[in-house]
C-alpha cells in the first residue's frame, strides 16, 4: 500500500471512535519524511518531548545532596492507593473522563510498581503535596506521573520523590533510570538536569484537527 493509503486507513480507524488521528514522530520514524507529509495534510505539531536517562547511582548521589528539610516525609508503596491517586488528580486537575482513563491505565500495569507520595508536616497534620510513579523493567526504572502542588513547588518535594523511587528501585537491582519530559515544562527540565539526567532523543506528535 502507498503511504497515502496507509494514512487514509489510519484516519478512518480514528474516525470510527470520533477521535483525531495522531502519530508519534521520532528520529527512527519511517518513512523519514513522515513529519513533512503529515504537516502538508494539515496535522498540527504538539507535545514536543525529551526522553532522558541516567544511572541509579547518579540519581541517588545528585538528589541526595539536595534533599530539603525534615518537614517532608515520603512513602513508596507497591500498591495503588486512593490517597496517591487523589493527590495526583488534584494536582493535575483532570476532568472526570480523563481521571477515569488515567486510573484505568495505571491500574493495568502488571510489573512491579512504586507509588511515591510526599507529605508536608504542618500544624494541622500531614498534607500530601507531591507524587511520582516508578515502574521496574529488568534493570531499568521508568519514572512518570511526577506532580507537585503549585504552592509547594521549588521546595524540594520533587527531589524527594526522585530520590525515594531510585532507592526503592535499587533494592530490586535497577541500574538505570529513564523518563519523558515535555519541553515546555520549564520547572522540570532544570530539576532533571540537576539530578543527572541527559537527553537521548526527542519526539513529538502530529494530530489532525477534527
């Protein structure tokens, strides 16, 4: 089949579900001019993302140097919990449909998973302020769902999450860590750079407007 035929078939598949056709474009995309072809078909570019990695030891060393004061505590659970998800949902402010989809995706993970939840000790008790998710795959730890309440940002909560997940994964023999970060995330990029991450490659999406 020609490229046009393949794209037409993909668009028809998405249309059945009343969704816009969407393609991920990375350095190994085939054919190599797919990004240009999609642009000419009216697809809009979105979600430019960096895929980054570092070693567990580097992550532990770099975050360990910058752990904040003891008014924070962190727990890494291997079981999905409502407090963790509700904190994640409250920070990201998902709509009801998006929250349902996220919950379903996370609960479908079948390999060993760590749910990190950071609480801040206040006069009124412990306030959940940050979360992160770690998934183990052999010697690799994948980190996602990093989120911190806006009023607690730039105070070290995300550093605590990274350090806790790295320590948890190291106990199971993990050697390396990877994550994905949107290039527009001005707060996360410096954090990951300070934590020892470097970019392996970039990707973005092309989405057809309905």
